[in-house]
C-alpha cells in the first residue's frame, strides 16, 4: 500500500469537477437555462455531487493515510502514535475554524444564515475530528455503527418532525435537519465518511496493491464492495419510489451511499484491470484532487460573476473555457511550487507542527517542530524541480 491508489484520487477530482459545474450553473445560468440543466443533468448527478462522494472518499483517504503511517491505534503511550493522533486532531480543528470563519462571513451576506449551517467544509471538519476514534474500531464495528446511525437518524428525524412541539425540539430539528436542502447535515452525512473509512481499511486489509489474477480481485475486493452497494441503491429506490431522489431524504441518503460506493468500486476495478493512468498529469481531475481545498475556496470567486445570467449553450462554452484556464493554471502551479499552493498540504504540515510543538512543551522534547516544518516546505518544493 505504499503507492497512492489513483482511482481514489480520480474520484475525488471528479467530485470537485461536479461541485464546480453545479455551483457555476446556479451562479451563472439564467433561471430558464438552469431549469433545463437540472432536468437533463443535475437530478441524476446530485447524489454524487452534493458532498456525498467527496465526504465518502475523504473517509477512504483517511484510512489509507493512517495505514501508510503504520499507526498503532491501541498504544496511546507510544510517542509516534501520540504525535500522529494530535496531528489528526489539530488538522481537523484548523479546518473547523476555517469553516466557522466562512459561516461567519455568510452571516453578513444572508439574513437567513446561521453560524451552524452545515456547508460541506463544516460537516467534513466535524467528521475529521472523529476520524481517530473511528479508526480505533474494527471494520465490522464501523459497519455496525454506520447501520445503527442510519437507522437512528431516520427515527430521530421522525420524532422531531411529528413529536411534541417545544423550543428544544424546534431547535434540534433546525440544527440537524435544516430546510435548506443545499446543506450537508452531520447526522445524515457522517455515514458517508464512516463507510468511506470502512472502504479504505478494507482495501488495506485485502492489500489492493498486490499483484494477483483478475478473478481473484473480483472475488476478494470488487464483489464484497459492489454487492452491498447495489443492495443500498435498490433499497433506496424502492423505499420511496418514485421520489427517492428528494434531496436529503432517508431514501436519498441510502441511494447515494450505494451509488458512490459502487462508482468507487468500479473505478478500483478499472485501475486493477487496465493500464489507465488515473493520476496522469495531463488529467484535469488530478489537479482538482491534489488542490482540492485550494480549489474549493478558489471557486467561490465565481460568485462575483453572478450577474451573467447566461443561456444554456453560452454557459457551456464559458464553462469549458473556465475549465481549460483552471487546469492550465493549476498545472503551472504544480510545476512551479507543487504542494506549496495546496492549502490541504499546509493544513497537514501545520497540524504536524502543532503536534510536535506540543511534544516540546509538555514532554520537554528536543526542539524539532520548526525544523520539521521548514524541512517539509523545502522538500516539497525541491521534489518538483
């Protein structure tokens, strides 16, 4: 498992592409054009694009990342384990503070905005805070926890929706199940992250990178991932047919869990069965994945052009042009500075810096936090020159 799994990065980049397409469609299209876009394209893509796929693949990446560092989650007194644990929490809290700052900024632009609105960065940061305790659980324990959480979420929503009305129940309903369907409420979207960690740990356990015959791969990896995914898709469809795609509904969550997991399973199979280079530097999705956090914050500059109100075909011409310009720009930044343009990379090394600094202060270790930080910055820059 020393090499990156290209299909995982590819799917993350695809989710970022869909985010860009979806947001620019809302911001730049005329109402009539967007209605066409929604009917012809967006209804079918939303279960992948609406944060679901990105949160799931983030969980997968977390599990793969911990496996590469050979973390012993049970030995809390081991120095390396302690450093990795604290680094994980610091990274999550840095993203949490970033999300809070974004939510505060939105308070000034909308009278209906709330500090706890569940935009994806806020939801993802909460998921990451729980990544360390989650990874201490076995795969089967996480699967059971995920199923219980999905069931609990349904009944808890019903109780708040149809139970006795009080100030507390009204607040909880607004907090966990906001009426704004654009949001990603934590109770509904945490299972995506949780099952993402299951998928990542499963790939590690089955040694995805091992060279073996294709039929063996199908039996060991593809079928155990694909069959539950297909079951989830069918269950979600028949649970509330034909309205199973009502955003953030119980059937929608079940369906989206299955759909995203199945797509990742198919991409993993293609990576194993073909010579396709998912992380080709000529592939725009590589840069969208590599610079995912930078890309996410940068794409909000598109809101400045919300006055455009483009018709359907004009939008697609402009969108393709923007896509080319963005890809070329990110390619240039990758060639010049690589990870130094990646906010995700900075969050990672800052979390590690704070963890090492904690070791220096609490355990009187030799000063290494600043040296390690500078080494990581220089190493990342020199590796691309």
